[in-house]
């Protein structure tokens, strides 16, 4: 794992994932990361369209999905960012949302790259 991945991926959560496939023979972490990256191909364009509105309900649904999936992939800090966005949308608050979305989206792309680097 590179220094950048260590900052983006929680070491204990990553160790827990690796424990599910201790010898790596199933390629579990790689397969999970690839499946998540494929889901981003759909979710990020949807997020961009929703943010243009802004459609807070659509943003909330996408943020909820990304909150859960990033937590499952050891990206706990990023998961917390998506949780904050989800909550803000639930409360109907659009102020400051564009900046939060830009940060979380950029973080999501960094996590995608970090997962590709994890062996």
C-alpha cells in the first residue's frame, strides 16, 4: 500500500477485508474494488445531473449509496463525507452543497485509484 492509500483507506478496515481472503487467492479486494469502480461509471454522471438542479432527493440517494459502499471498502473518512451530504440533503439544505460535492467526488476518485494500488 502506498502512503496515499494509507491516508485514504483505514488500515484496520482494510485488514478486516483482507482477512476474508487471507491468501488473496480469491482476489476479493480487487474484485470488490473493480465492482465499485464500475458502479461509479453510473453514479458519478447521475450525481453531476442531480447537482446541476440541485435535486436534493437524488443527491441524497446517491450519497447514501456511496456512503455505504465506501465504508465497505475501508474508505471511512470518505464515507463520513458522503454521510454529511446525505444528511444535509435530508434536511433540505442546499447551501454549501456544491463545494461538499466537489470535495467528496474528488475524494471518491482518489479512493478509486488507491484501491487499484492495493495488493
